[in-house]
C-alpha cells in the first residue's frame, strides 16, 4: 500500500479580551477592556496510520507557538477535513474545515483553548521529498 503524505500549513485566529488599567476623564484610574486578536502560524505533516493502514485515517505531528502536538483521526474528503490535535498533558482540540476554493476555512474548539477560526493549506508530497539530495 502506498504511503500518503501531506504537508500542512495554516493559521489559527483567536479573539480575546484583555483587562488593563487606564485613565478615564472624570473617573480617574479604571479597568479598561480591550478586544484583541491573537493569531499563530502552524505547520505539520500527516501520513497513513502505520498501525492501521487500511482505516483510511492519517496521523502526524504539528508545531505552533504553543508547542508540539500530535494529530490523530485526520479525515479528508473532496469537500471536508477534520482532525484531532493534542498537546502533551492537555485536552484534545477538534478541527473542522469545509473546502473554500483552493484552501480550507474552518473552526476549532477545545476545553482549555476555547474556539476560533482557522485556515489551512494542504499539499500532497512524495516520499522522495524527505530523501537526502545526492551530491
């Protein structure tokens, strides 16, 4: 069975609020609420699940600003992608992407990260890509 490899590249968007102290005319020092947008690039790779190659599921790894994570239950059809991402010692984060033209736009949610929007590009790669160049 041919081993399928995909390169993942994307961005995670998360809307938050931050509390700071500031000066308000007529009031003085007061707590101020600021709406902020956090975003982070990520990259990863998934391939055929070596433990269960006939399942059609892919597994792999990802890296972003929050660290390294494991990708499991990666499923891809012509118009949908879904997978589970888990950092060591933390609850799972679930990703769901409908196709949007040449890339995928979707949502993620998890118990300790909340939810947000995300975009991803996926490129199928040949196994030979990882071979050392001949000199």
